[in-house]
């Protein structure tokens, strides 16, 4: 290879990566880390509804001052472009034109016998009601006999003093936001503007589930960036204090930065949604590649020609481990494996083919590590092996799994407190997702659900199927309204009603439309949104939680319990990851047996011992999916150290491993400081693994 060839190839790869980089594909959406199974698709569908993005604003107490404050806030909100509608004063809630037009079709029709005596009796009752009642009761001239009963409201008390109320807590203002929970950038923008409005509003509780999306996204991104900066900063400090080779420091910083960027760019080109966690974990994994630098560096490989065979084997074994991760049904791990493969591969290319041109060699004034040779080795190889196996068996029998992925997200206590105020004072409801091939079928399923649980709040309260419209139309048209009107007017005149008092009664039945049409925008404004995804139609219904037990299974009708759905999906991913863990372990055992042969137990100790210590720690806490993934990283990293120590147990090898572990600690150890559950979990496990490997390097007998 010509001397300039590696540099030209390096520049071409970087330039290609710049053209591929698509930062808009980086997301903090927790659902993006899951395999898109049936459960996750249901949650994504529910999050696609605009009606899922409601703003709740309340103040404790029912004073006039609180009411006036909410009225003032409502006026401010109505000026914002992303506010669709607000509700506070119940008297101002207008009746939709759709309801006016289709009132008699949506009502329950209760015909009465069209007989003179019956009509006379009913008209007489109307007259007596006007004369004898202590409270004035006006007659509905359109439908004086109440043949049409239209009641879409439940018996729940929604208001107080004519204003919407949050139970017994205080008055409630609601606003419909023009954004979906899945739209991250829109959510952030809306949350920022609303935060400015409520910043100086003392005692006001403002909450929307959209706030979790926006705030957690911002906090996670900030946390990840801080970790990256601290990791690089710690790496620089370690190089300054220990290696004291500033040329290597600069070169290595460029290598790591370029490898992370190339991996990130290609990953954003491959994945339409790349989790922000991939950037955090992937950057930490990239620090493993420095291992290749140190072994070449301390063994004087940069002053020689050729490729170091143990380093090549270690790299290929590590790469194989990450390739196998592609078979795990967990998008985050798939993303991380791609990121790691690209990052480690590009780093190995630089350390192996570019660095020899600079002829790097250890400085005489570097940190003196002679103490490594003076430490008494006390741990027998077979003893460590047996202890590791027994510890793994014990810990494996006592470990409990944590399937709650909320523990991996940022724990936003401030928002949770506001959410609790809203939830504890509102009627306890559960969400139902209804799915169908057509809108007509959707309404049919909604009717079946409503028939099963009459109190269900669902679109069928305001919509008709084609068959229902046809039957209702025929029922109304077959009724003799002309005769009814004649008998009504005759009886009214005889009983002293003003002439023509009922002349317009039941005229509305003459305006029955020839066909019934559904306007989805109208239904959305009434609180019953219908969306279309992949040629399927969906709507949401709500039922009292007390009615969950009587809900019978129906095709295309799903109870949406987010925590249960995510838990079921997480269990599947756990099973897949555990299977991979065993396959990866046995594959690596086979590789080690082939490469180091009679020293297999020595090499395996660098995998089994860290796993044993990690599992002993995890036996005291619940193990989550990130802990499990971290163990895989330790297996992949441990095989490198096992191969190095079994093939060449020299002072140079120990020194290289010592520096490599320090560098890995700067990449992973810093993750322990994260307030994000997923990042913290990986940091804890890999830090324990790194310290365990260092313990073996220092105290394991090699003969």
C-alpha cells in the first residue's frame, strides 16, 4: 500500500460521512428503541392522535380570583397558533352544526300511538305542566311529546358554577394542542412557549403529556452531550497525567472523534430513527478501540512493518460479537452494534495503517508502572474459574428482572407531581383502541362496544353506520307525523292553546337527508378523532376502569395499558437477548479454544470473572435490559484481554491493558453520573466489569 493511500482513504470516508449525516434522524423517543411488534404499533397509533395532546390548566380552590385568572389565561392561549380550541365556560360551548342537522337521526326514537284520546291526554298534561308547576317548564315546540331523546352525556359532574371543574380540586381549563406526541420538534417548541406563559403564574398547575416528550427529550440530549464532553475531558487528563505523549493524545483524539462521527453519520443514513442512547453508548464503546492503539504502541509495532496478529484476532472476535448482535430483536442493540462495528473498524484502520507513518513509541517520562510487576499474584487460574462458575450459578438463581422501561427514562419528578394532581382528581378512565378496514366498520365495532358497556365514551354516540341510518330513516318515514300534527293542533286549540302554537312541531322530520355522510374533521372537533394508518382506520374510546373486568374480547378492539404492553414487549426482548448471550458466550468459548488452546481457562477467566462479579451485584437490585446488554459488551471486551494475556503475558502487555482499562473507564465510568436510567445502568455494569478485569490483571497467577 502506498504511503499516501491510507490518508486518501481516510479523507474519502470522512467526506462521504459528511454527505450522509442526517441529524434529524436522531431521536429521544423511547418507543424507537423497541422492535416494532403489535404492542408497540398500538402505542404508536395512540400517540398519533391529536386528541392525545391536551393541555390541562387548574388552580386549587373555587374562588372568583382563581376563575378570573383562568379566564385571563384562556384569552392568552386563544392567541397562540398551536391552540386549536379551549374549554372553560360551559355556557360558551357551542352545539355543532352536525348535531343540529342530525339531531333526530342520532336520537332514540320513541313513537307513541297516533290516536285521538292519547294525543288529547298528552296535550292536557302539557297544559297542566304550564299551569300547576311551581317552576316554569317551557314546552319544546319542535318535539312537544319528546319522541326523540338525545343524551350523549354521562352522569359525571363535569362543572361547577357553570365552569369546567377538576373534581373537587378547582376550576379546569383545557386546550387542544395542534401537535402529536410523536412529533418531537413540534412538542419542544410548544412546551417552550407555554413555559414562558406560565412562568409567572403562581399557583397555576399546567400539564400535558406532551411536556414529558419535550422536557425529557431536552434533558436526555443535554445529559448525553455533557457525558461526551466529560468523557473526552477525562481522556485528555489521563493522557496528560500518565502517557505524557502529546502527539499520541492529539492523534487519538482525532481518531476517536472521527470514528464516532463516521459511525454516527452512517447510522443516521441507515436508520430512520436513531436513538440518542446509541450516541451515548456508542461513543463509550468507541473507547474500547484505544486498546488496539496501546498494544501496538507499547509493543513497538509502530516502529516495525506488518500487522500484529493477536490484535487482529481480538478485533475480528470483537467485530464478530457485534455482528451477532444484529440477530437480537431489539432496535437499540441493532443500532449500537452497527455504530460499534463502524466506529471500531474505522479506529482499527487508523491505528493499524495510519499510525505507523508517525512512528509512535512510548516516552521515557511516562507514568512509571513498575508497581504492576511488584504486586503479588495470589489468585490461581483454576480457582478463579471455579469461583466464577459458582457465583454465576448462585446469582443467576436469585436475580429478578425489571421489565418497567420507565426506569430507563429520565425521572421527571416535577412533571409527575403535576400529572398526579390531574389524574387523582379526574374520573379514572382506561383507553380503548378500535381498528377497522373502513369508517363504517369502525362505527359498527364502536356500537358493539357501547352495547357491551353503555357508559363508554366512543364515536358511536354521535355517528351512525349505513345500516343504522337506513333503518332509522325508514322508521321515521313510516310513522304518520301528518296525522300526529293534525291531532296535536286540534287538541291544543280545544284546550285553549293559542292558535298555531304547535304549527311548526315535527317539521324537522321532513328534512331527512337522502344519504348520511361523516365529516372526520367535525368528529375531531367533537372529541372523537379518526385517523388512517396503512389503509386502516382507528379511533379511541374510554371506559371506566371499574368496567375493565366486564370487557369481553372483540376483534379489532384493544385495551391500551401502556405499561403492560411495553412490559410484554420487553419480556420478548429479554428472551431474545438472553438467547443471544448464551450463543455469544459459547461462540466465544469455541473461538478461544481454537486460538489459545491449552490456555483457554486463563482467557475465559477474563470473561467469566467480570460476569460473576456483575451478576453478584445485580442479585441485590433488579436487572434491566441495559444491564443485560452491558454484560454482552463486557464479554466482547473481555475476550480481547483474555487473548492478549494468554498469548503474551509481558510487562508491555500489562501496561497496554492498564492504559486501555483507564481509557475504557473514561468512556464508560462517566456514564455512572448520568441521571438517565438507561445510561446509568450501562455505566454501573461496565465500570464493575472494568474493575474486575483490572483486578485479574493485577492479582491473577499466570502459571
